[in-house]
């Protein structure tokens, strides 16, 4: 089996089995796994994704590939053709997990586009993974969005990465409730993480 065939096999197995060991094996095969994931996105996942766990495995695989091979992930997925359709979440999550400023332009484009509220909210979450002034500025703008889910995710991302910027936003009465709920959600997550031993 040639390296690309092996990568195709391991990526397909990682998604269809939704098993952590299979996801690790696909990531460990190397950057060819990024191309394999893109190929699956292009032809569609209909023959291997049959339940939400498998879709979650595809998103998890994308995030891990992006973290391990950010340059390769950006070369393939930093393109507007991925921001609609079945692979949009995979692309957006992965772009954020590259932690690279090169991904900001497309994520901003999604955030300020007429896309669905859910897709725009995912873009804010992805922007929150990138520690760059342009990403932070986009999140501040997103925190003032008309759609609640976008606003909430932008505030959560700022709370995680730039809590001082929230002080500026708290003066806005529109955001007072959103900021309070985001802080409460963060406290609940941190408490749950402490109790389970997974504190960040």
C-alpha cells in the first residue's frame, strides 16, 4: 500500500469507527492525512458518516490534523470553497486549530457573511483560537452582532483569550446579559473540569 492509500485508509477508519486510537493513527501517518480528509470532503461523507459520533470524529480529526500540520492544513482548507456544505464545520474548526493568522481572513469573511447563525458562531469560536490582534478585533465586532449565538460565542472567545477587552464591552447594555451568561458558562465548565481532574 502506498503512503497516500494508507493515509486514505486510516482517515476513513478514524471517521467511520469514531475511535480515539484510530484518530491518533490517522494523525500519526503525517500530512498526507490532510489531503485524504480533503478528498473525503470533496466526494462527500455519505458512505462513511451515519451517526453524529462519526461526524464528531471527523471534526476531531480535522482539529488534530490542523494542530499537528498547520501549514499543510492551511494550504488545503484556507479557501472559500470549504465554507459552505457538509465540510464547513470541519474547515472552520480546523482553521482555528492552526492558530495561524493566515486563517483570519476567511474566518472574518464567514463571520460577517449572510451565512447561517450557527456557521457564523463557529467562525467566532475558531477566531478565538488565534492569538492575533486582527482576530481579537473581529471578535469584538462579533460581540456586537445582531444574532445572539454569534454574540455569545464571540464573548466566550474573548473571555477565554482577552478578558480585559470585555471591560470595554460591558458598557454596552446590549451585551450585559451576554457577558454575564458567558462568564457563568465558563465558571460551570471550569468547575466541571476541576471536579473531573481536567482543569486547564
